C-alpha cells in the first residue's frame, strides 16, 4: 500500500468517496474538442499565454477561504524550469524535512494517483484527507459559480487552489511549489512573497504557449521572481541566462548561479543522491542553494562559507557567468546530506527489476533530457551482470502534444536497441484507472501519435545507418546555437523536422488502427543484425504482455514474438518520452511506488 499522510479528523468528515471526487475532478478537464479548438487558435494567432490565470486563481483561492496574506505566510520555495524542476523540488522538500520542518510539496503531473501532487511531510495525502479537502473546495467553488454565473476552474487550476488550502489549513512550515507550465502566467504565480525562487535547466518545450525561442521561454520562466526575493539558477543554453539576468534586474531580484556540486565541502560524507543520474548533480546543487537561503532567512543563520573544508576559489572570489555571480558555497552538514540521500522521486532515472526483465524508467520529454536519459540508460544497463547471457535492449516510448517525434527520438537512435515498442499512455480499456483518465485527447489520436512515433524512429535508424551521426558541434541537441549574437531563434532555424507528422497524419488514420500491432523491420546501425523489429500496441497491458513474453500479462493476439526477445535470459527495457507513460507503467508494475 502507498504510504500516505492521514488524519482521523479528516476520515470522520468524509461523506463522499474518493472515487466520486476523482470523477468530479476529471470532469474539470477540457475535452478533446476544446483542446483542438485552442490548438487551431494558437496556429492562427500565435502563442496564446493565458494572462487571466493568475487573477482568476487569486479569486478562486479567496472563494475557498485562502487569502494572499495566508499564502504569504507559507514560506514558499517557488521553482520553474523545463527540466528537473520536480527533482529539484523533491530534493528541497527532503532536505528541509530532514532539518525537522513540516513540509508541503505541490507538483505535477502525478504518476499513479492524483493525490501524489499534494504532499505533507513527503507523503501524498491519504484518500480520506484528499477527499475531505476536495469536497471542501469543490462545493465552495460550485456555490461561487452559481452566485456569479461563472464557470468551474480547469483541472490544474483547481488542484493549485486546493494545494494552497491544504498547506494553509495544515500549517506547514514551508511550501515547495513546482510551476506547472511557464511561470509568469502560471496558476502557481499567485505567490507574492516567496522566500526564494529557483529556475532549473531550460529547453524548447510548450512552444505554442511559451514561445518558439529559448529566450522567449526564459522570459516566461523568470516571471516567478519577485522584488526583494533572492533567486538561483543553473547554467543555461543559448542566451537564456542573459534574459533571466535582465528580468531579475527589472523585477528587483538578486540572482546567483548554483555552483558545480563538487565545489561544496562534503566533510566526511561522500556525495550520495536519492535520485539516480548525472543530471541530478545540477538539480541537487540548486536545491542546496535554495534550502540554504531558506534556512538563513528562517533561522537567521550566518553564512557558512568560511568553513575550513571549503575548497579555495581562484583569487579568493566566486566565478561570474554572463554577469551573474556564483552563489556562495558552504559546508554540507549531515542533515543536508541525509536529505539528498533519502530523497525519493519515482519515475525519474528509476530502475525496477522484475525477474529476467529490468525496467529503466525516466519521464524525459525534451530532446536534451532524452539525450541525458539515453546516457543514463547506457551506463546503468552496462553495469548489470551479463553472466546469464546477452542482454536484449528494448525501447518503450511515447511522446505527446506538440513535440516533434523525430526531434525527440533522435538521441535514442544510437542506443543499440534490439526491439522498439510504441504505446499510448493508456493502461487498459477496462477503465479501472480513473486517476490516469485523460479526456483531452481521443484514443484514436493517441494511437495515431504512436504510429507517427514508430515511423519516425524507423526513418531515423535508416538515416543513421546510411549516413552515420550528423550532429553539428555548433548546436546542442535541441538545435540551440552554442554561441550566437542574434536574439531570435526560429523553430525552422533550429532544424526541427515536421515532415514526419505532416506526411503520416492521414495515412494511418484508418488502416493502421485496424491492425495496430503491425510490426515493421528497421535497420539497426549499431549491432550485427541488419534490422530490429518495431511494434505499436494500444495499451500498457498489451505492451507488458508482449515485452514479458506473457509473464506480466497475455501476449496480444496475432503477434509473433521476435526470437531475440523470446529466447533472452536478460531484458533491459527503457521506458521514456512521457512522464504519463512512466506513470501508466508503474500503475501496473508497482502501483504503491515502493
């Protein structure tokens, strides 16, 4: 059973079930037709940032009895970014809990159950507690809607309001708040007086909402900074660091850069992180700075940078990058280290072994994060014991939304997979997983996207086999120039290939849905075999049955197992491309997230 934060008081007040609450919450999702209309409007009119999000969230918070003054007292750590913001927040929560503080943590999306999004002392709310707070907020908003003729909030906006209600009511010492999308106009940006803000690594994502250049995206992400509030960021691509710095000056926020993790004084401790992967070092350093700043503010601590274990800096000064000073380093005490070490954040660089199959799960969903994920998988897979025979590598992938299939998949083309499987974020057709319901995209479109992903991967392998690697040192994996004076980087300049999506939209709409498990052979450029089998299945249950050769479920009908998979003694499956896909997998493999 999933560990959760519970209270007998809330259990005694629950009059409607958790399942009823989830059904009502799912009713707040925009349906597929509405989402499609918004997409068409964005294509016609350009990026459409909802400027009404913040004032509307303020109004809704007041309706449920939470004022901005109440939120000011939550001692918020507010974190935005494209990659690693959830991990950074998880590190922060764990560190401050190790210091003895009562923590609140709001994040998105969830993996298995929606109550994971709102945590107290590191644990998701219990079903009773979630249900009690849900109906408190839902009923108040229904009353407000009926009195002024308005409408109910969206799914994310409702949960944001509910999270602040929980944290105020439960009197947390600190609220760690992860931004949903962007920052400037995100619902979470009703926070007026955070103790400290963090901005994690940036990348190209959500371009129809945030803009199609790294600079535009940086402007949005930096919008969480507040006057007089310190902010910390990490090294950034392109000119985005300059944009963040300029915004900090305009807003009146003091900005510093988190130093490399090896610069800290680790005393007698060796660095251990509870979340795997080299990419986590940046996130951990950022979290250390955010927590150190928070603790100094809360406890009036002296700056601990003059400890004898601190490595000397060149010329006695911190480094300076693009005019941004490096944050002060300090001795990492045991409480900091325990917080980093004991931090648990499933679905990110997670390894799960079940019999002869080891699943490597990571919710990476941008080109750069997929590249890092591939590097982690190669290292982690190579460390496994190979005495029982050759390891067979399987890719299980999905990518959703506006992300370009070819661009996202490109970093994985050289990982030496023996088989590739594409699957939507649908657990089964039984409807038994209400927390994972997605009303915003039709099943047909999800299946169509899987076929597009599959075909894009086949084409990438063909290209790699014929031409070899073609990346330019002048650009990173997302196409962002490493050094360039121009301030604008259009998506077409970034060489984001959209031909696959355009050419495949109609060709698979009917025929491929009728025979969805159709296999395609693709050239394999990094093994002795000339081809690898590729498949697409409509559900996670079907996919697991196939990958496990019937051990974790029935093998889909009319599908012949490839010999390389059926005879393998050891199988390594990389699950990536979408955190929702990872969550759907975990709901079957490890629903308690233990």
